[in-house]
């Protein structure tokens, strides 16, 4: 009887050891469980309210509007994919930070994201891939299996708007093994970045899940997209031409260059082509 009792105790102990070991393995392999959680996540409706701006408006000529000191002409919301290659003659505006080339508007938000992730996790993230020339993209395409790399002119890296990031010893899909990698995926929207190729949206983006590929779209668009689980393709389609949407202190509208009838009272304005024939106007209101 005593022997049987000892066996039972031993079995319980071994079972607990196996259970804790299995749990440890699962927790370590964030690239296994994190994407499943993302697929099962229930996203709220986009925080965009259709609205009719109140008060006076001004019909701007494109050149006059973009000449204003508080207006930024950016490419934040430029859609780049196999169906929407970079415009002919596109030349990215770039700055270099720690050897990485990126659009100037991306630099400070990236530094803030990196520093806040490091402060919370103790792990610093780094840039593995930044801006690429067409020749560099061609070389990557030649060395990649079919369907892995974007065609020349269809890569966001060529636009200077995307970064591939990693944590030490954790790159690619293994980025999610790192707490820092998972945190980047959770909070990047607060810094103007999105996970451009999210899990479960491969049929929309045409690209497999890439939790290491962050794309700058700016505020407030990144937060809306990340909070509601939208890809850039879905977000642009959601913005009906010439309609206005409110989110927080911002007004957003997708408009043609000759239809820039804007409400007065804004303090700053960002204008970005969307590469579908429209510009997306983002107004920060008083």
C-alpha cells in the first residue's frame, strides 16, 4: 500500500513537471501561440465616424495648400503592392539613422517605439532591413523562393516606408519568441506604425504573415488600423471618396487633387497620395 502511494505521488510530481515543461515550451514559442491569438481576436469596428464638417470651408488649389507652413506633403498612406506598384519616377525622401535609411517622418516615432519597448522589456530592437533600391530588390527577388519577395517596384522597402526589425537572437517569425517582438506587434500603432502583413490577411495583402515588417502610416491612421485589425488595403477602401470621417481630434478625407474643399479651423494638415488616384487629407483640428 505504501509503495502504491509513493507511485501515485511520483506520478503526480512527474505530471506536474511535464505540465510545467510543456507550458514553458509553449510560452517560449511565441511564434506558435501568438498568431493563433491574433486570428481569434475580436476586433471592434473602426473608430471612424462619418461626419459633415461644420462652419466655413475653403476650396484650395493643390499648390497653394501644399505651400502652407503647417501642411505636410507625405507618402504615409501610399499603397504599394503587386496591383499598385510605385509610381513611375518615384524618388523617396530619406534620412539615415544608425545606418538605416527611412522616410524622415518615421525616424522619431521609430526611436520612441524602440526606446519604450526596451524600457518595458529590457530588450532593444534593431533594424535588419530598411530602404532598398530597385537593384537591391531585384537581387533579393532572385535569391528568394517564388512568392516570397515582392516584385521590383512593388516592395514597401523601395518606398522607404518600411522597416524589418528584430530582437537579438530573435529574427523573422522567431521575433515573436521575444517579449520585445510581441510588444512591438501590440503597441506599434501608438507610434504611427502598422504590422503591414498581419496573420489571416494573406489573401488581401498577397504576402505571408510578417510580424517583423512594420510600415509607417502616421497618426491617427495606424491606431485605427491596428485597433480594428485592418490592412492598409482595407483601410483605404473604407474611406469613401469625398466623405469626411472623424476620429479623436482629426478629420480625414480621401479626395481628388481638384476637390480640396476643406473645413476651416485646422492647425495642421497632412496630404498623402494613396496610389489609387486620390489623396488622403488628414486635418488636426483645434
